[in-house]
C-alpha cells in the first residue's frame, strides 16, 4: 500500500472497534503518529506496545464512562 498503508491501517483499526463509535475520531488522531513511528522503526515490539497502550486507554475511558 506504500505511503497510504499507515493511514489505511489506522482507519481500519478505528472503525473495527465499532462498539465505541464516539472514539473513532480520537483513535484516528491519536494512533496516526504512533502507527507512523511503528512503520518507520519497523519494530514488532513497538507495535505490540502501542497496541497494549491503546487497549489500556480504551479500558480507562470505558471505566470513566461507568462512573
């Protein structure tokens, strides 16, 4: 996909998490720089870390909504 692979990956990741549609735009804006860094570094460890951080952020935001 070339230079559009990062953008496409971020959009697909954000839309795939359809159970929280209020976070789609925030995910796209927040994940774009992180995905770009992973793409440039070509690091699987960094990709796993970024995914874990995003999951943690989702859990925290969901917990705040429950309060």
